[in-house]
C-alpha cells in the first residue's frame, strides 16, 4: 500500500515538474509564439483568419488561440500561411490609392472591352 502511495506521489510530483517545465518554455517563447501573436490580433484580423480557416468566426472570434482544438489550431496556422503568402505577392508593389482608382475614360474603355469579350464569346 505504501508503495502505491509513494508511486502516486511520485507521479503527481512529476506532473507538477512537467507542468512547470511547459510553463517555463511558454514564458521563454513569449512574444515569438503563434498563440501570442494570434491573441494580439484585432477582432477584424481574427475574423479574416477564421473565415479562411473555415471556422465560424461569429462564434469563435473572441477565443484565445489555446482555446481551439488541435485541428482548429492547425487550420488557423494554414490560414496564416495562406494570408502571409498572399501578402508577400504584393511586396514591393505600389499600393497607393492612385494605383487602384482610374479615370472615367479608363474605366469606360475597360468596361467596353469586357462587353466586347462577352459578345465575342456568346456570338
């Protein structure tokens, strides 16, 4: 009986040591962990990632990263990779307002070109 008690005490102590080790590692990772970065995002940023991950953003936008199950965490990780890769496609691109606003003439020509393409395809 004493051996069983000693064994369970030893296991409980190991569990405490393991928990302390995990907490220590998390503290050392601190700012560089995915969870830490995710938890600092704005509501809008979290919603964007959750939508990309296929997770109901209306229900889960206020969750901390560690509240998600392992599959959801992995889906969010994939969403972050996708969004980062997409953003990298625009690296070095002039994103000024002038680059996306065209004069009426340019918009009219573009619209007429599209209509011509539609007419050619349907004719």
